[in-house]
């Protein structure tokens, strides 16, 4: 009941009478939540953890303070009017709901849904709920159709960034907050949040839950499942927090009407950048007057979305390697034993591929557009930052600091290639991923040299990784080809290059466009919704979800080579 009243209160304009009734319900919910927490401790049989005790103590103190100021203190109405705002009550309600839902036992039944199916279903539910929330009257300045709401929700949950309406002007602050929440949850996965909060408060979970979460987080050991979840959340929130601070310091305050607006801009773009979503509250993304020459802001956003695109295992491995390098090399601690392969093979390949693509993309774009679209940039530094941004943003972040419609065809093709490759595995980005591209490249070098296996850094790439890489490449081209064919059939008046660019962008969850998204027909928008969803969950996961796994057998058929060329 509280959830429905909260949604109605946020989403609809209320009369004074209904608002008073809602406030009475809120009061009952908050008091009930406090008593429930106290009773839970009185009946508790297990040992209390400090973190849960600290959270509950702090939340009860905050909720009681809000109740006092809002319901019982006449002085707050006169001198502390900020505490009388209904937003505080709603935040207290949300805090109560988080605590109560986290207390529920989450059980994943592999016999009912396998991990791939659970992963896909969680995204479908989140997209549908997001679309309904975006259709609330208070979420938009004018009415929005279900298709446009569904498109926006899909783009946010799948961290794509393609839009059919302007985020900053069409949606209200409430609508923009919904989009921001969808980006954050979609970037990390709703199961990540739900599972970790449940583990945080309950202190344990079933073995079956650990198996499912282990498949989703790629944890190498069952004992590391929740450590991996905690590391993902900590890395995300720390980088987003620091990113928001840096973005705020780089902004010109004269461009904003208030401190709150400037702060919201910083938080929104930090989360959007780290999750590689590409959503912006500006009509023309960062190609907006007052922002397109702010090279410090652009460099900060590049740093944030590249960290998000590297992937959580690689960022964690880099932190581990940095500690090792600092202690063993710079401080020269003799008692520290040598630990080989601190930077693992996965991280090495992803980093080398990322750096190589960034350098090659920046140089090619700089040379190709130097006397064309880069002429309005300020000096060499401006041209370099613009080229760096143009070479890194296609790797699924989706922001732009240049006029995409004015690019030369050769630059458009370069960006399409970079979009297709995308970010690194286990990141918030999309595409076929850097490691897939690296394995394919290493494979044809190995074939050219007459080798029967791929070897790099004194390691052999597992055969299953090679097969998975080529499956991902083939499936991506099939899905993108289907999208280009369908949209070209539904909207024959649109240039085929623009359609191809849109499909590559949707599949790789990038969000860049040559300006055709809003003008597409309803059928074409639905095609893009499907492509964005497939690009986020991956076609391979969808096939795994629907195909029954074959049991391992102890025989092999005779091997026979097939003619290739």
C-alpha cells in the first residue's frame, strides 16, 4: 500500500485533502518501520553485525528527526522550512522500504529459471516498470506515448543513450531522476543490488543463490561471490562520487540557475558516464554552448566512462597491481615476496586493446577531420581533446562534443567500427568487447604463422574462449544486419549509412546518432528497442537461456576438416 501511495504521490498532482491522507499513511509506515526494527532486535537469536547495527541506528535516528521536524515542530515551519519539504518524508519512506525488502529472503531456483533466464527476465521487468513510471503525469512536461516511454526506459536500462525526446526539456526533474535510477540499476543489474542488500542484512545466503550469482558475476570461487558484489558496488559508487565532485568543479556556475541544478547536473553526468549510458540533460549533449569548449569537463568525463568501460574485474586487478607495484617497486620492501602475474592475462589483453584502439582512433580522427569538423576547436589542445573524445565515446559511452551530422563518411565508418568493438568484458559498456576483438586478431596471426593454437604472454587461450569469441562476432553481425534490413524496409526514405550507424549504436549500447532517432516510424523504434535489449543482455545469453544444455558424453566422432578457402 505504501509503495502505491508513494508512486501516486510522486507521479500525480494531489489535492490538499489527499495529500494530508498520504502524509498520515506515511506517518503510520515510518512508525511501524521503527517498531518492526526494534522488535526484530528483541527477537533476534543470532549475533549482531556492527554494520547492520550501525545502519539501523543511523536510519532510526534520521527517520525520527524527519518525523519530529515534519509533524511535531512548529519552528521548522517558520525557521527551518527546508525540513518541512515532503521530499524528506518520501526519502524516509524509501529508506524504510529498502530496509524491509532487504530483510526478505531472496531464493533463486535454478530448476525454475537458469541464470541466463533470470538475468534476461530481470531486465525485462525493469524496462517495463521504468516505462510505466515514465508515463506518470509528473514525469513529463507533456503526455508521452507508451512506445516512446518504452524506448526511453529500454535505452536507460540498457545504458544506450538513444533518445526519441529531449531528456532535459521533455522530462521533469522527477522524470530525470527515474531515468537516472534506471541507468544506475541497469548498469549494474537489479540482481546485484537486491542480492547484496539481502546479504548485507541477513549475513548469509543459500548455496544455490551463490551458484546463480557466481555465474552472473564471473566469480572464480563460491567464497568470492559476495566479495565480488561488494567490490563492484564500492568501485561504482566511489568513482561516481569522485566523478561528480570533479565535474562540479569544472563547471561554470553562471550556466545554471541554482546550486541544486548544478549539483544534479554533476551527479547525473557522472552516473551516466560511468555506466556508459550517454544520457545528458543538455539538448545537444556536450555539444552545447558553454560546454563544447570546456575541455577540462570533457577530459573528466572521458576518464569516468573509460573506467566504467574497462570492467570491474580489470579495475579491481589494476588496484591490486598498483598496490603491489607501489610496495615492491617504489618502496622497495625486501620482505615482500615476489608475486608473479599480479596483472592477469585478461587485464593485459583488455588494457592493450583499449590503449591501442584509443591511440589509433584518436590519430585517425585527428588527421581525417583536422581541416573539417575540428576547425572550430580552440588550438591544438582543443583539437586533440575533441579527437580523443571522438575516439573513446564510441566505445559505448554515447556523449558527443561535435556535430555528428557533419562528419565525413570515413569518420562515420571509423566510429561504427569502434562502436562494434565496444568496451571490455564485465563492464557497463556493450559491443562485442575488446577481448573478443583481440582473440579474433590473435587468431588470424596464429593461422598465418601456421600455429594450431593461440599463445600470448606465455599462456594459451582456452579453446572455449575462442569459440565463444567467434560466436559473439557472428551473432552480432546477424542482429545488426537484421536491424538494418528491417529499418530500411520500414523507413526507405532514410539514408542507409544513417540506418547502419543507428543499428551499430543500438547493438553496442552507445547512444550516438546521426540525428534520425526521433524521426523513425513506430516499427523502426520497436526494432531498435529489440536491438538495444539484445545488445545489453547479449544474443549468446539469450540462446543459452532458451536452449537446453547437452549432457557431457564420453565419446568423440572422427575429426574431419572442412574447406574454408
